[in-house]
C-alpha cells in the first residue's frame, strides 16, 4: 500500500527538508510525488539547468526510505517560456490568449511547448532513470484540468492535420459532418478552423470531432513524454493523474497507455451525494483497467481552497473516504500535498503537515491512517467482482450534451442517479464502455446511449442473446459515430433486441441542471425538473422528467405506462425476451424512487445480489476478491454480525460495531471458484 503526497520542497528552504523526511517517516509515508511544478526551479532560463537541489532531495528521501514518484514537471511552463515563445500560449473561444501567471498556460498542440517540455523530460530521465529511489514517473499533471479546450493557432494547425489523417479526403469529412447543411461544405482541410466564437451553433458533428481532437492532443502530450522516458530506459511504471469522470479527456482511450491508473478525488464535504459521487468515481477508474489496482493519487486531508466555501471534513470522514477507495480497488493513498504552502493560491488548502504543525487533529488523523494502512498489508487485486455493468461512454456524453436537442440532458447527473440506485443496494458495479459489456456480467444498464457505435451495439446484442439482462433508454441509439441519425428511423441498432418501435422524443418542459459543479472534480449534479410524467413500477409511484418518449411495443411486454404528461397511456417501461436474455427499455429519466424501483425489478430478473444482504442503511459495502470493506456513513452506531477475519489485526470476527464514519476491512472465506462469481460474500447479516 503506497502512502504519501505531492512533495514540493522547491517551495521551502533546504533546512526544512530533513524535518520533512523525519516527519514523513513518523506518518508512515513511503512515497512522494516529487517536483510536479518545479520546472522553473530546474530550468530557470532556457540554457540554465539546476539539478543540484533535486539530487539532494532525492538522496535525502532515499536515505530515509521514502520512494519517489518523479514528476516530469511540465504542467506549468516557467515565465521565460511564455515570454520568449508566445506561440506556446493557449487561446480561448474568441481566439484571445490565456496569459501566464497561473499554471497550465500551454497549448497542448504547440510544437514549441512539446519541444521544450520534451527537453526537460529527457534531461530528467537521463539523470534519474536508474536512481533506486525513483519507482514511478508522473507525467504532466491533471491534463486539461483548467483548460478544457484550446482554440489557439497551434490548435488550428494541429486540428487540420488531425482531420486530414482521419478523413484523408475532404469529401469524406463533408459527408461525416453533413456540411450540405447551412452552406458548410469545405473545399480543403485548410479552410477549417477550431470551433471559435460563432454567431450561432457550431455543426454538432464537427464538435464531436473537436472533442476527440482535444482529448487526443492532451493524450499526445502524455505519450510524447512517455516515449522519452522509455527511450531513456525507464522501467518504472509511467502514469498521470486522472480526475474521474472528466469530460474533456476520454480516459477509456487513454487507459491502455497508463501502466497504472492514478486518480485525484476531492469529495465535496457539503454535498449530500458525496458518498455516491465518490463511489462512482472510484468504480469508474477501477473499471478502466480491469484486474489492476489503481492509485488514489490526490485527496485532501481536510479542506480544499477552490470551492466557493471550503469547510473541512467531519471527524472520521478522512478514514471513511480512504476506505472507500481501498474497498473499490486502490492500492495507494496519496494527498495533495505533503506540507501546506506558505504562499501562493493554495496556501489555504489542507495538507498532511498543516501550517499549524503536528499538534493538530489533521496530523493525528494522518499518522493514524498511515499506521492502519501499514497494518492492512497486501490486498487482493480487484477482480471481476461486479456482476453489473453501467454503460458510460465519453463520446456519447459529448454528443448528447451538444445544443439544439429536444431537451438538455446532464449526462453525468443521469448516470449518477442510476448508479446511486445500485450503490444504495450494496451492489457492486463496473462502469464501462458498451463494447466492454460481456458475458461476465448478468445485468447491464445503458441509461443514455445517444451515440451508439456499431461495435457497441454488437456487444450489447451479444450480451442479451447470451443470456444477459439489459436496460436501455431513453434517448439511446439515436445517432452514429458522426452524430448523424442512422437510416431507418430511431433506435435502429437495438430495435429487434428491445422489441419496440420508437416514434417521438416526447420532450417535457424543464431542464437538467447542476453538472460538474465547481471544478471538474466536483460531481454536484441534480435534476431541476419542471414537468414530469408519472408512472408506477413495482407499486412505487415514480416521476419521469426531461422526456416521455412515445414508443410502441413490437414484441415487448409493457411493464408500465405513463399516467400523466403528454405521452399518457404510452409505455414507460417495457421488457422483451430476446435470445437467452432480455432487454428492458425505459422511456423517461426517472426520479430516485423510480430508478430504485426499476433497479429492484432488474436485479430480481437478473438474479443479482448485494455484496452483503441486509446491511443497515448508511453502511456502504465494496468488495475486491475476498476483502469486504464496510463503512458506516450514517450517524448512528450499527451492529453487524459477520464471519471473517479482521484484515488489519488478523483476529476472527463474529460481530462488528461501527460508529458513525467507522470502517472495517474484513477478509471473508470465499471459495476460490466463487471469487469471480456472483457470490454474496459469506458474511451473515441478520
Ligand atoms: C489538483 C492538482 C494539485 C492541486 C490540487 C488542489 O488535484 O493536481 O496540484 O492543485 O488540485 O486540490
């Protein structure tokens, strides 16, 4: 279990470094991410290099038994880069430059930025690649975090090349983008600009490619640095830090190039859905690399500085949040940052070592956590523990949130609502692209899959024909990979599977609001509904919002009909046997009660069980192999009968008492052949 933080010794005089190492040892720290923002210290001018301080820090850490995740330091170019090479600066939608003075002020597609960053990485790699303290490489930092899109001239030039590579001939692009509409036909790739400020909506097919390009440019920066590290002989794992469901970067496409997935997660202490949202994020990143533990690369010990108001965590929440990561597959627990800054924008951000020193509750929590993690020892790798797949797809997300649609759907908000219904029942979920839905799952939910690629449709069809249970809809299977309607109406790929005919969207008034909240890492998402369409499922009166689609059964059985709204009388929920499985369709976005009732019906139909049956409300459960993690998020102390061993002490357990925020890691006897099967862990709960 890795334990540590970002370490920025370049913010401090040398006298502090020995104390840092001593206190790291005291806290149980065994790794630090070093030098993430140290470019200007390493290379104070174009032809001036200073590695002496870094040599000294690495030696001290090594002598103290602290491993190093060495950063390539390319996330914040020094002032001389921006001053001497203004072409490295990114631009906003109107083409106006972003200026230096903060961080991430680089155009990802700028050849000059890449050349200068590459030189820095080459020198770092050549110097430290064989250093025994360096056990990992940290490329850049949170690619795209502040700058979701760059509209600079560098981007323009790179976009034209990217498009020419993709389409080869301009006619192919014209067909893919449907440029006959509004006189948008291009004569050559040189006529294309980034989607800068325009009088009205940009072509949606072009926006989809623009988003792909934007994600690819960030990925190219990562890959260029990775290639330099490998060329220099790096044998350590190479990665960068993800931000969970971060819209600009298609992490499913990035994941194969990460030796290990690292993720930054900052649950909002004021959000009533913080537990659900963080669980979603952790399941998402675990699912990016099946079977491989991931690393929680940044969390806060207490308050952050970047929301409008920044209360600290409630007592015990740090352990509870950490346990959620471990239970959901993390083998590393790291913080931003080791020592609280004295200056700069983040001086109010908490750290492992607060400015107030070691006689603080934060320091006590940090040292206690270090000791508990050490006691946990080696953990089983997360396996195929989930029997349920939630279909999550970046391209579908991008396309569905384009403008000019019947309604504005907040993709993440809808995903979180469905995820929440599974999470509240203690059901383990993988979060995957449609192509990844296979017969390892019993149940798959594709709540909004507006854009459905041919391969994704084929996988879902195979899944159901092979015996799986699928829930789809609404606003699913409407467009192809170019955001164009397919020939033959709507729901063309899944029509036979679902046994329905789709007539109309049935847009309701109102809109979904909320979305990403403040910063990409906050998952504050709520549905602000105006009009609803009511329907009943399993005796529960539910409200649908946004859409009450008009669908007709064409083989499917109608489970529920809309009782109110413009589509009253038309099916709200259908169910269709197909092959050895069945496919359900829901024609609206249900409220929490509706989602819960539908999930109840689905898990019964698919014979899917919670990890542990009958847990008290507020107790979260997660499983990785034979390790079951229980976290009491409720206010009351709960009592749970268990049979297993305490993973920290090795003691046999018959009974657990968990006060609010308390956690337990329990190794349970699971027969080897059932570890990957749909077995509730053998914890008996009365
Ligand atoms: C991000 C960054 C860090 C720091 C933290 C603050 O995760 O990677 O450098 O700014 O946010 O929460």
